[in-house]
């Protein structure tokens, strides 16, 4: 891991209890502790009965159902924080329960999908300020070297260069990262989720019509010089066309000759026709 710790995955609870008692690995002293996030899961519940209860009371009442922590979702209106009936629960198991009971009320548990992680130092996505190796940048004007507190310059985003702050949720880069995080919570790794989102995201500056023109054949209608039928031709390469070279030129000549003889009707002179045995009828 980045912290130089060694991550060990066990197959059962018994193995986990045994490895937690480990203090020495051969002659090397070691300390073992559970991972902070991989052994837990977060879910969201909505319950109006819990609206007027304190967080500590809710935590104590739900601790018997595997709840470790409770956080209320608040919204800000006109600069004032307003508590809601939505709660983020942290469970002591990696798998979320389908529901839980708050008194006599059965509340369904849905997955908690956090917002994209943005660094408060360089304003980039995907890491925190403590693990940042970049340069300090202003979250308001995107200029390097100063904080955003007290900045009155024009708004500019570090990630997309748009005319908004780097923490704006209207940023297309933020929306892209939100899709990656949402896809990641379907048991997909971050690199794979990012690859899937980029594959289905249209390229900037490329229209739908230009993509269709490149991948769609252009048809052209003409008349056959031999039979005068209407023929439709395409500039798209044929998949059934053989890529092997022609064995001999004589075969090609034979094919050309046979094709011409079958496509053209031979003209026969009336003098060379044998009309014996036939009677000419005049209209």
C-alpha cells in the first residue's frame, strides 16, 4: 500500500481473529489492525420517525443491528443548515443489509454513493490533500500559488478550464467522475470503471454525424454498361473479399472471357442463318 503497510485478506472470521493476535513475524515485531474501510459498508435510510432524535440516540438504538456510525444529511437553504430525514449509516460488515428496523418501522437500505474525491490543494479529482503531490491552485480562479479564500478574480475551473469554480457541480469533469464513482460501487475497480465511462462518453469536438460518416458506407447508384440495369455500389470494403493473391494470370483471363461471353448476347448475321424447313409468313 502507499503507506508501506501490507494488506492481508483472510477467508474466514476465525483466521481474522488469529492474525489479529500476531505480534511478531519471525523476529520482526508487527502490529495488526482491521482495515478502516474494506471491512465496513455504508448505506442510506429514510425515516421520518428519526427526524427529532439526536445522532447519539439513533446510534445507540441501532448498534444492535451492526451500525457503527450515523450521520444525518443536511441541506443548506439561504445559508442555514436544515436537517433532513435521510441518514448515512456505517455497518460493521462489508455487505449491506436489505433493511433495518427503527422501532416498529422497517426501513430499506440503499447503497451510499459519495461525491467524487477532490483534492483541496491542486483541485484535481481522485486523491485527497494529504496524498497530493501537485501544486497549490486556487479553487476559484485556477491560478497556482494562492488559496481561494479572499480571491475575487474571474472564475475558472482547474479541471475543464470552464468559467466556473473548481468545486462547481455543473463541471463536466465532475459529472464524469460521478459516473465513475457510481459504476465503481457495482464491484468494479476504479481503472475499469473509468475505462467504461470514457468508452461511452462522446469525444469533445466530434459530432454524431462525423462518427456516422466514418463508420457508414456511402452508396452510389449507376447503370450497368452491359445490361442497363440499375446497380448500387458502396465504398465500404467487403468482408468477403479474399486477401490472397491471384495464382495465375491465365485463370484471370479465362474468368474475364467467360464473364464477357455470358454478359453479352452474340450478334448473328441473318445471311448465316439456315432457314430451310421454315416458311416465311408475311403480315
